[in-house]
C-alpha cells in the first residue's frame, strides 16, 4: 500500500488490529485516521458487533500506531469490515 511506512519486522511498534473507527463517512481513499478516532478491539467479531454506522462508527482492520510527519499518532485503515 502506497503512502505508509511499513511495520518494522523486528519490533511490535505497529500491528494489524481490529477496531471501531469514527469517521464522517467511510471512503476507500481515506486511509489515515487519528488515534483519537480509533478504538481497538480484541477480535473481528467484537468490532463488527460494536460497529454503529448511524453513529459513524465503522468496523475496520487497522495498522498502527504510527507517528505522522506532523507529530500525531495515526492508524492506517487496511480494510473496512462488513
């Protein structure tokens, strides 16, 4: 995927995780999400159960956290879950 720093294979700094992501709308080209909009979950099932599109909270598979060039921690949306 273009536009993100790949995870370091020797550390556990950034991981693939399941999460609930607060987003005004789910867009395929929006892949950077601030850490404050991400709520990590233990499993895919838990993320899907707790998603609430009416409240703009969507289940996703995310990679992170990473530090942006602006100094904020962000997650990358790897896949929106249905």
